């Protein structure tokens, strides 16, 4: 791809990824190279991006190239006989409705609190020394910080949806260098990055014991949060709490001031008929795996269905837990036995109905990659995602829509970003 007008040539693979719109903002490159070389921050478009401040050593470049989820994400491949491989949802060893048995955790969390309950159990049982996850920034609560938790209180502080930019993997090497055993609770692309890092850093396989995720709707920029604050007539300096979901299920999008004023928008009305829309970064629009098939388990909302459609009336929070690996299966069974988690039956047909919004992006991913390559643009490499099976499940109409949409976005320059 040609350089952007008036810009210097990229100095590193990181800058190549950013310029081509493939950066997820995960923070792994900062963790690998160190903050003296690469520092994560919010760029002029409101996205979390790395800023390269010097010449990145070749050893770090090599590791970044191998693990960056803006370059390559690797699926689980064909069925291995141990799990059903669903054409949309990936490997499924078992699937249940689930929720935290702790009512405070269940109420506080974005849905049923399953991931928070598992974080509590992993620490209390001594299976891990730490949990790597995110929570609202303590200084700018509409933003999101990477967090290492070693106790249940800080795990609970991250029990809410964070739709905006974040860099959860910026602290991975802090844990690796300290020799700590840890769990990761993060987006599907972040989990893919950890899996890829394990192939070049043997410490990851030993220390990153559990990889847990959710179904991801994509990451929007900081400008959405700013628009919401303006809508309520608030200055950023007024805001002390910015919560997308939680305190109920699904819970309101709540902004609260230092003076205690509360401004709520209901879900999903917060995203309908407002001066903003849920506009995600380009990398999310071409994502081949927003459902986390390479995690040990994926934990989306367990929406209530009426007449085959999900409804969002307030109710006691419930997740679905899609168990993908033997490690994930054993973890859920142990957490249930220890009293941290409750399960109930659910069918894959119900999961299909709950999360129909994921179908087009998931099944249309091969068409997105083809469109980019035909336009001479850098595209994600996505081996192991069963392209032929996906294409057959998608059908020509869905593939054409995705192909045409990606061509339109490339023509509009959506896949080209500045470095600042």
C-alpha cells in the first residue's frame, strides 16, 4: 500500500499495521518492545493505537510480526474428534446458560457475571496468581485501562462491558517476566494474540493458564463516549462514572457526575435514534473471529427469547458459556462444584437466535479478505478458519454483501489511518 500523503515511510511492522487499518489496539506490541519504544494511546481518530518512538529491535519486530492480530489470526482448523465444530460458533465441547451464584456479582456484571465468577474462582483456588483484564479508567472513566488483579475486589471492578478502546495486553510481559501464572479475560482478537505469542515464547504456554473471552460487537472510538457526554450537556471534567452496561441486565448506559447527577440511556435505545451510532474500527469490520473460537471458553449474553427473537427487558443476568477446550470444560465443572457458578440448559439453535447479528461478519470474512486483496490492500491472514466450510455456510448473497461492503470501505479510505 502506498504511504499516506505527506507522511514518512513506516519505521516498523507496527506502523504498517496501523496505516493499513488492521490494528486492534490490543497493546501487545508495547508489551513486547517496552514503553520506551512503543507506547499505547488514543490517536486523533479516537482509537487506541501504538506510537513508535524509536527503532524497534529486530528481535521485538520478529515477535510482534508472529503474534500481532492485525497481521495473522489462526483458527482451530478442522474437527479433531473431541468437539463439534459449528460453522459459525467454532468448536463446541459443551454449551450452557450460566450465571454467578453471588447475587452482587451477577447484578454488577454486564450480564450473568460468569467471567467475573470464574476470575474469583481461579484466584481463590490458587489455580492462577493473577487475572489480566480491563476496567474503567480511574481518571478518565469513559476510557479503559489494562488491569492485573490478584484479589476478588479488583476482579469485580472490571465486571462491566467496555465497548470503547482499550489495550488489555500491554501488561502481558510484566506477568511473564515475573513468572506468574495467570488467566486472561479479553476480546477474541486479544486471545488470538496470546495463542500466537505462545508459539514463539514458551513461557506463555506454561504461565497463561486460562484464556477466556466473550462474543465481541467491535470496538468504537473515544469520540462516541465524548458524544454521549455532550448529549447530556456534560464536560469531561464533570464525569466520575461512565458505564456501558451492568447494575442490572442489560442495565443502562450510565454517566454520573462528581455531584452525583445520574444520566441513564436504556439498552439498546442508547444506540438507536441518537446523534451517534455504534461505528467500529475497520479491523473489527473484517474480523474473522468475533466469537473467540481459540479461547478455552466464550461467554456471551444469554438473551431471553420471545417468538424466536432476543428481547432486552431487564431481568436477572444470564450468560451462555460455550466451552471449547478440555481445560475450559474442567474449569467450568470445578467452578460449579465449588459453588461459584450455576448452569442451566440451552441449545445451539437458541444461541443462533440470540446472536444472529454475528452471522454476516463471521461467515462473510473470506469475502472481506478477497476484496482487500483484489484492491491491492494488506489483508489479514486467517489460516485454520475452515474457509471452504465457511463459504458454503454463508451462501452467495451474504458473501456478495460483505465483498461489496469492503470494496466500498476501501474506496472511502476507511482502511487507511494516520500514525497519530
